[in-house]
C-alpha cells in the first residue's frame, strides 16, 4: 500500500514538472495568445501597384504569425497626411507609413540624399545604397534619437517625371511653372534647380488644383499618375526621370518594442521580402502604365535629360550634398 502511494506521489510530481517545462517552452516562443494590429497608411490609391504589395504583406503576416499579427491597409490618406501619421508613430501608436528619404531627411539630414535628383539611375543602384554601413547608421540614428524604426527601405515606385499642359524639353521650359512636389527641403530645392517653382500640397489635391489653375503641373511616377486619372487634366508627361522613388515603411520604436521577439523578426523579414518582389513587379509595369496614359490621350515627351542632370547640380550645392554623394558613390563603387 505504501509502495502504491509512493508511485502515485512520484507521478504527480513528474506531471507538475512536465507542465512547468511546457510553460517555459511557451514563453520562449512568445506565443501569449495576444493579437497585435498594425495600421498601414499611405497616400497612394488602393488601385496602385505598391498598395497591392501592402495587401500581399498583410496576408503573409497573418498566415505566418497564425493570426497573431494583423496588418490593416489604409490607402488614400485615410489616416491623415504622412507627417501626421509619422508623428503618431513616434508617440507609440500602432501605425506604419510609407515614406521616402526626403521625408526622413527632416530627422536624419543625410538620408535625404535618397530624394536628390539623379542620385541613382535605377532600383538596383538605390538598393545598393540602402545596404551600406552608412545607411545602417542612419537607421540606427532614427531609432536612437527619434523613436522611428525602419522595417524596410527597399520599396520602389519608379522614376518621377514632370506632368504639365505644355511640353517640357529643357529646364528653361519649367521657368514660371508652379509644380507640385512633396514639402521636404530636398525635393523643393530639386524642383527649383530643375527650373520650376515648387508648390507643396497633398497628392490627392493635385487633380483639382490643376483644374482650378492653382498649379501648372506636378511631378510624379507612373504608378500614381495613371490611377489618379490625372490624364483628364494634364496633357504631357515629360520623361525626365529626375527622382528614382525608393521608399521605406516605418513604425514607432515604442510600438515595435511591444511585439514579441519572434513577431519583430517576422515583420522585418516579410516586409523586406514582399518589398523586393513588389519592386520587380513595378519595374515591369512601367511600359504598360505609360501605354495606358497614351491611350487616354496623354503625349509622352523625351526631353534633354543631360540638360536636367546639369541643372540638378545646383540642388546638391544648395543642400550641401555633393561631398556626401561622393562618399556614397565610393562605397558602392559608382563612378
């Protein structure tokens, strides 16, 4: 009888130990059953190719996290302007935003060079820049000084061109024209150097502003130009390709730190992987989008790009980016 009681006691202690070990295993995987939601904000319309990438990312995150990490996509500035959403992110709100080097340059000045005219010639070259040690130091500075976490900076939306109601063949053709661009200093100074008068306003206001004569045109990439139906109020696309639009997704570091470690890793890895796939899709769509605009009545102008590149040097001088450009070119082996 005593022997039986001893066996039962041993089994009871053994069971308790198993449960304890199981609890430790659960904690190590950080699967506490909590669901984390991230609201993805962009000014882009839901029909734009890059927003398709966000929806693809949302599906992957939900599937690979087994429902623990949910991304909700809010296109067309539903959550407010990019600057407003970035400010919310800094405060720890569960929001992400599609941004670019020119906007991040407001925080870390050097990163603004990504938005400088003719800084890179294509997506692959931009990718090389974002993989340098120098760029990694800028990302760390965003975390340390501004509570901004870069999830990935390899999203791509194509080259940007001038959209006007008169053909633009050379920089002097932009003289006196009010051209909408983003409000960041690097883009403002770049448009000015290329001959136009920069006007800052949300992309969603461009159609009406052209219609009402408040501006004379804009500069944008095909992936925004066609979905916004700008061809209804603009006659010409002048293919200057002055900016290669490399983008990033950022979140607030305070919110990021609330995620279990496995979800942090998943979020970064999947964001970068989907971005790379989406970028290649957008590269392939350029010709198709251009033909769609031609079919809608727009005329494509092939300007003197060399003249625009020469004019762009003024922006580098004003923004004091020439030395930094040379440093980066040396690091990536660009002559």
